[in-house]
C-alpha cells in the first residue's frame, strides 16, 4: 500500500493529475491557438466584414470615404476612396493633446466642401472602442480650423464623444485650443483659399458598429458633417473566442501582411479570401512580383512656387527637367552628362543613416545655386521614395532661396531663419503634398543646417576676444551656441543640476496661506518617457514653507521637464507623487514654456541690471477649476557655454518663474527665484 501513496513533501504538478504527456506543452498550445486566431486569412476576412460596414455608413449618410492612414485604406474599396488623411492617435493621447503643424490635412477640406461632408475611416485594436484619432485628434482639428476660418462666429465649441472623453479632459483640451489656433496662424497659410473650399463650420459625428444608421441621408444646414467611423466592432475578450474575427485587423500590417498592400488586397480580394492560410505567403509573394506596380509617378509641384517639384527616382519626368537634385547612393550618369552644372547629387543612404548623411551634404546647395546661370525653370528634387530626403532638400531651398511669393532665386533670400520660419515653409510642402511624410531625423538635419550661428545667432563685433560680449552690453545672441543647438535646447540643457530656491507666495484670500519657501531643487536627467520628447528631467524640490502667521512646514514637489526637438519647446508636466517610485510616471501637462526671444534691460525683479531673456507660458493652464498663467525670466549666463567670460560662467546664472493662479478658492501669485 505504501507504494501507492503520493508524497506531499513537494507541491502537486499538472503531470501528477492528468494529461502527463501534454501538460508541459499547455502554454505552447495556448500560444499556437492565439497565432492561429491572428492568422493572415482571419485578418483578411475580418477586414472584409468591416469594409462592408464602412460601405453601409457611406450609403446611409450619402458621403464620400476618406481613409485615415495607415490603417483606414484596408477598409475602403479604392473606387470609393475620395482622399487620404493622417490624423495621429498620439495627438489625442491624454495629457499630450496636439494640433499637428506637419500634418495640416487641408486636402480634406476640398472633399468636404464638394460633398457637404465626409466619412473618415479608422480602426483600433482590441481593448478600445474607438481610436483616439477619432475621439480627440480630429475633433481638435475641426475646432481649430473653425476658429481660424470662421472668426465671425462667436463660439466654436469642442465636440467630443461624451462616452469616451470625460468633461474634465474636454475642458483641459479646450484650454489649449486658442494656442493651437495661434500656432496655425503663424504659418501664414492661405486662409482665404481654405475658407473658399467650405461654406460653413465643421462638426464631428461618431459612428461605430453599435450605432443606428439613418434610413435616408440626413441634412445638416448649419455645419459640414465629418462622420468619424470606427470600422471594427469591439472585442472584449481574446480573439480565440471570436470565431476568427480580429478587431482592427488592418493595423500594423507591416508585421503580418507579408508585403500585401490595400490596393493589392482590393484588386485580388476574392482570390486571397478563398486561399488556405499555408498558401497565402506564396500567393502574396507572387502578386508582389506580378504586373501590379503603379505607373511612374507624377512629380508634385510645391506651391506657391511654380518651378519646384519633388518626386521619386521613378518620376516619369525625371529626364524632362532643366535642373535636378538627386538624393541617393549613386548619381545618375545620363543626367549628369545632359544637365552638367544644373545637376547636383547628394550622396545619401536610405533610412535614418540617410537623414544623417543629408546633414553633411546640404552645404553643397550653396555652390549649386551660385553656379546656376539663371533661376531654374523646372527644378526637380528626387529620392528613392519621393517622400523623405527630397522633401528635406526642398524645405531647405524654400527657406534659403524662395521669397514669400514662392519665387526661387539663385541668391539667398533671407538670413533670418528660426523654427517658426521653417514651420511656415514646411506648411507649403504639407499643403501641396499631403501624403508626404519626411522623417523626424530628416527634419532635424534640416533644422541643424538652417539654424546656424551665422544666421540665427549673430556673433559680436569684438575682434579683441572671441569669448565674451562687446562693450556695448551683453547681447543674448552673442553667446556661444553649439552649431547644432537651438537657444531653447541650450536653455533646457543649462537647467540640469542643483539650485537654491527662494519663493514668495502672496494670496488675496484669507483661506489660502501667504508665506515664503526656502529650499533646494534638482534637475536629474532621465530617459524620455515618451517618444515625442528627446530630453527629460525629473525635477524635485524640498524645503521649508513659512506662513505669514508664523507656522512652518516641510514641503516637497516633483515635476517632469521635457524638451521636444520637433517643436523646439520646453514643457512642464505633473508626475506621480508616490515617494517609493524612483521613476515616477508623467500624469499630465502643467504648462508649456514659449521662448519668444524678447530681451529686457530691466534685469530680474530682485537682482542686477544685466540683460534678461523673457519667456511666457505658451497658454494658460486649467488645473481642475483653477487657471494658471506662467511667465519666466532667465539670466544671461543661462545661455553661456563654458568658453564664455574667459572660461567661466558669469554671475547671471539664475532664473525666475511666476504663476498667477485664479480659481473659486484660490487667488494668489507665486514668485520663485533659482540660483546656483
């Protein structure tokens, strides 16, 4: 009997109970089931089901379909696709709401005006009912354009789906809208032309597979409807339990489609849907090798110029231009022989390394334009895709050799180039070529080339020394800035390290204390917690707060200071307050810092008469029911390098911040000075 007793000195295993031969492969079996549910055939079948719903939405509203790329085109038959748009879900993420100045999507307005509305199609993967692009990014876009194009209307409210966007989040987004409008206005885009495409404001409406559809197309006399269609139905459990249906099946197609594209899917849909899973990769490979490639692309004219075009190496008019700039690893011998000095080859590889190569090749533009005998009648810039390096070169030319009317000269037209000017010229490209998508690394190379000390940071006229300011007084632009650094980045870098703090808090309400704070602060560099930001500090302060009534207490606070290279902006964010968390997460934006390049001779509010860099909070920030307005002052040596003043920084390494806070139970001004 004792031989049949199971020892309990060790815990039971699955093999001791049942299925000993299969128990060790249980997790592998689950993984196999999941992979089977997410098969290519299931994805294509799910896309086909969702596309039928999208068609029913278009028919119900009587409106054309617009694909929000990269996912939306999978759900729209090309014969019914009126246009493409690029609204990023990340611009709708909580705390990071944005209006994209790179993706203006103004091409959508023409479709809306012609058909009195449109249906924008997108999807999202399991876990959400609606993508942030449709619940927040597009509504922000509609409201910003309404405020700019229809200023005669007293109110342009932000419309968001209440079941997906809380009232608190909506109010925080609304607090930023005027700032987004101001940024858009700074691009100097042709407002009259855009207003001429639509006759009334835009209004988003939302449709999911759970929504009732109208039996006849409705009429909206007061606004153009922008119907935001989430193509996929929501899956609440795992795909294994859905009978093969996959929510958002068209998303991240690079990972599953084996090179299949939406046009190929719609061209060969019946054959693909009836093919067995094991045979699909071979079929797709054959389709990719077949005669399905599109014809040679047309070059794109960048307006308002009449002579500057961009395209790929396959652009059919590549041999019909009088001037050409090619970006690639090898030059085009035939064109070099034909065009001679009117041909420029910029040797660049592909991908990010190509963007870095471009930075070293761009100085060749100056010699190229200097040797042209007359302005080009048709200048084509091409790269392998026609959507990256060629656009970067076009942007550099627009900044250096084009005037405000788009007339291109052989002489440099301006030395006053900053990030705002570059964004204005970039808007010419994005409005002329909406599907273009220059890589961030490419735009960084362009910024590095254009924003140089010789242009944006004039040097002092003091031949006796190359280390400090002239006798006429400190000029903020005479400081030594690294050639690849902007003033904002230099300022952000100078924040790192320890500071002493003196703060005065003056309250107008007896229920909220006035007093002084003395303590220290530390800016500690950490890895950026979002890909939108290139640099980030964890800010920690601690000290003693002494109230005006004589009561003192220990006070601590943490923030995240972040630098966005794309926007060249500093922003301050709330972080989690868990003291045990060594890497507290970012929880929401507090305020953006707008460095507007203003100088003041008044010095700080407490010290000195040196020149000061004045900055403002980019917008007022609504925190709950309280409205914060921020302003900043930076001492001169905050922008000095170690070479300034004979190898040492001066005595102006300080900065101040002032918050003016208004609310139902708050009315105070907080003034803080930081010194090394």
